[in-house]
C-alpha cells in the first residue's frame, strides 16, 4: 500500500480545527453532542467531517490520540526552553490537564472501546517514554534523582490526577505535584 499523501494545507487546517472543537465538545458536552454541531462550530460542512473521520468512533479516537501526542510533544518543547527539572514540573501540569480532558471524554471513549476500537493501545508506552526522557534530562543535569522509574512517576501522576480531577481541586493538584517534584529532587540535591 503506498504511503498516504500529506493533506493540503486547507484540509489540514480543517482537520486540526475539527479536532480542536471535538475535544472541547466531547469533554464538556459529553457523548450527546452531535457531529453536525461539531462540524458547524469548526466552520466546515458535515461532509468535510466525514471525509476526515468516517465514524463518530474514528473522531473520538483521533481526538484522544491527538491529545496524547500534544502531551508527549510538550516534553521536548519544554526541555528546549527550561531547565530539566522545571520542564518536568511544567509537563506534570500538562499531564493533569490531559487527564481531566480524558475524564471528560470517558463516555465517548467507552463507546469507542465497545465498538471494538482501542484508543489506548500505545498510550502507556508513549507516556513512559516521555517521562523517561524528562527524567534522564533531569538526572543528567543533576537536578532530579537518577534512581526513579518512569512507571512509578506515571502511577504517581495518575493518582494525583484521579484524586484532584474536579476543577475546584486544581490548587490541590498543584500542591501534590510540587510534593512529587520535591521527592524527585531530594537525593539529587543531597548528592545521594
């Protein structure tokens, strides 16, 4: 099968706009939002939506994968402009936002799974790889412990996200992430 041709610039803009509108719609309005409403808010016709995403499930899965890619891509962007420990801490905020979006999309994601899709197929591996990159950068700079496993950080971040998923708990999430970072820095600061 020949490789897929890149989308024309206008088609890519339409696709990006559909994903942007859909993530907000699925997160805030839930599974009852219509595809017609998403297309209208994105400023495209329903035919354009279906050309990019032939089914509702395909749109939900693409939205989820796009959010995961944005989260993982943020790590390298942060490492380019911040010290590694600050990049890690800022990325943790992105992770909490990602989990809140995923929580808001729970019903839509369940529908994808029920239809035989698996939007989570590579999520854990991508997240572990991204966290590993951030930890290695921090350990290399001497600002983060070198004995921390990425899967332990992922479990910790997931716990923080699950217990502080409500918007009114966002300040508590920040405090818990600061505590987690203090633990990640402890031995690095003490030379152990």
